[in-house]
């Protein structure tokens, strides 16, 4: 998949409490959650985010609570992809499970808010449009690649259970 | 090359002779659980599949976060959970009046045993490693998968070994050891890895302090925290009617490989305080030279809401009064803890001091309810996260500490060493 979009830039250790504060966790409705996405780190995000935008960040993105509502809120906001230097392990799994593409790369160091990048998720190539610099992302483990190809964890469960 | 205790459990549960860090295994889980926030999505996963849960006795549903129901939406989420429990006739469910915070309730009620593989839809599931189980937090979909199939996939983690030596100072508890450790390695210091807590000082550490330490492994990014079972573990289980022949004790092999070995002399550690807004932003309490005035102190949560925590708080609060304009909120983590505290007369000490005591709930720890912070307010909390907005306003400030430090600070009206209050 090729994704081209403008970026929202965030620092290290963006935790799931700022991605979607617990005061909004009395629902799991994606549209409701999207209204408050990133609210405690960036009030402008939910108002200005456009379909196809990309989030780029530093280390340990999605740390803290295991709430799946965090990647759900990001995906429902229209974000096409999250690229961080590293992810918290629970967020990493959750994003895969709900079909939010995520990649590990240092590209954030090269970017300012609303710069544009082009991402080839299969080749793990990220191109910065303003200067043509190309970054490689880490490769998705085979097991997870297979999970995606078999249609995610839900279809995998169907296969195992023969239903 | 030998395996660590974490790797051994994953090997056993995936029916392999051995596993290596980085391998991905599909393993059988012994216990899978979710709470009122995370269960609805997991339940939906099972319902969409149109299957039964894999084993009624191996799943638990625990409405602890926003109960007693805090508002209509939360009540509806709890209802989804309760209806599912009724419909499937599931035994491991606790209603208000019997429910406690999941990570305090499950070990207390004898659901956690050495050698088990446990997944929970809550990041603090790592708590249960204190009993020598491999326990890790996941999202709702992963736990829904476990509810339906009895399995989960794992990337075998590298292990980090933390060796604690020496004798603990007065007032220094498990909370201080883990805050100090996170301060040393950082909030991503154990990312994707196992934190194995060992050494003489751990052998002398009571089970409740071990639970506190493993609870906060996630705050260093770890996949799990774990302590090898020993006499303390065996005794804790015996008190719950679980005999040694009912579980298997696994230990790390002598030649097991660790990505890091970190030695910590606990005799150099004093009560610790984590400053806003990261659990790694740690200082010894005597290093704080400025006055940090507080508006609220919270003693409770899956980190520090157990009976030993309330006893520590009571030691400090006895005969003292909470400072003017400070709210002290005490929340026993389970009904058993609540009853025991009442029986020991701790409630009188708390009430005389001017504290408010709540029914068991996660409540204010995650900014749910029962003690939300206003703009600019400062709270010293025995919970696990001091992130921006975690307990309410994003303009509030949270300092993490032990129950003794929180209690002393409530009395002094500012963050202080317990010795300043208990003369």
C-alpha cells in the first residue's frame, strides 16, 4: 500500500492516556472516541485532522494503558498510518489487530508539522517530499504479515476454530 | 544455553522443548480476563465468531474500573458484561459488594499460581508475575481471541535480570524499589522484555511488595515482570488453600541468557517520589528541597491498595490530622482488604485523621471518578502513572509515591518523608 499524506509530529512517550483520556472510555464507539483523539496532548488534532494524515513520533509511542480505544480513535480520525521510532508492545499488537498500519522508523527527526511524506508499507520505504530523503522502516515479522494476509486475528480465530 | 523462568513458561505452554528470544509461539493460556472498559470489545469478538468461550473456569470478568457505575454509559458497558456472564453462565464474575481491583482480587482469591500463562485486557496484568506466573497485558481483541480459542501468540522476550542486594531502610517498600528501578532504566528501559526481580532483598520482600513491583514493570515498557517462586510464594498460596502439589515451580537456569544484569543495593535507597509527568522522573524524598504543596493524596489502586499498604498508611496517620484544604482519599483494593482494615481498626485511624474511604474501585487512578483533579491541582498518589491528565485536568500534577509518603504528605500538606510526621 502506498500512503501519501501530511504529518502530525509528536515527541517520545506519547501515552494512551493522552491519545484517548479515560474520561471518554465509557464507550467503545469509534466515532465518539475520534472526537477526543489526542485531546490531552494536542487540542487542535481532532478539529483539524484530515483523512489520510499520518502521525509521526519518537520512541515508545502508545505507552501505558492497554486500551484498544487508542488505536481505534486514531484510525477513526482518518489517520492512514502511524510511524514512530518505537512502539509500546501492547499498542503495537492492538494497532495490528484493528488494521491500523504502523511502521518503525526515525523519520520524525526530519519532519515538521504538515510536511508531506510518501510511505510504501510493503517495502518499508518512507520518502520525505520536501527534500527527497528516503528512510527505511523495520520489517514486519513474518507471523504478523501472515496474520494480515489471512485477514487479521478474527479470521485467524475462525480458521483455528473451524467456524 | 539455558532458559529464564519467563522463557520456560512460554516453552511449556507452547509444547516446545525450548524457545529463544525473538521466536513467535502460539501458546495455551491458563487464565484470560477483562474489565468493564475492555470486556465489551472482547465479548463482541466472541459473539461475532458465534462460539462458546474455550473454558468457563479459565476466564474472568471483573467490573472494577467505573463501578459502582459512574454514569449511564459506564452502566451500559457493565450491562454488556453482566448480560454475557448470565447468558453463558460464567462462574468467575464479581458484582459490586464482592468485586475488587482485578490485580488485587485474582491473586487474593487464589486464581494465580506459579507457572501459569495469564493474559488480561489491562496493562497491569504484569502484576501476577509476582507469584512466578508469566502474565502480560493485551488489548481487547487479543483477549477476545484468548476467550474463544484458549490461545495467544507471543514473541519470546529477552530477559533483564535485576539483582537487589542489602537491607531495606525504614519506610522503604516495594514501591520505592520499583520507582528507583524505573528511574534508573527509563520508561522504555525494558521495552518488549521481561523484568526478572531477584536477589537477597527480593527473597526478604513480602508478597504484596512483590505484586507492587511486578505491577509497575509495564511502566518501564516491559512485557512482564516476574519473581521466581520461593517460601514466601508457597506460604502465600497455602494461606489460600493451595498446596504445593497443585502447581509447578519453574526457575531460571544457571546458564540462562540475560540481555542485561543490573545490580541494585537497596541499602542506598530512601523513599522515592516520581515527579510529573513520567514514572521515571524519580527523586529520593530527601532530595526534594522545594515545598511541593498538595491538594489531594490518594492511597489505593492495583499498585498499592492492599492490606499492607493500608497498614503503612495507618502507621503514619495514627493520631494525626490531614492538613487543612487537603483531601485524603483511601480506597481498599478488594472487599477482603476493606473488611480486614475495618477489623484491625484502621478505618477509625483514617476517619479520625479526616480521610474519606471508598468502596473498592480503580476510580481516580485513571481519572475515572472518586477524586478527579482540577486545573492546577497537585496530587500525591500511590498509583502507577503520573501522565498528563491521568487523574483529571491536563493541567494537574501527579507525584507517585508509597502509601507512607502519601499519608505523611497528606498530614504535612506538602510532600515529606514519613519521619517528619512520625516522630
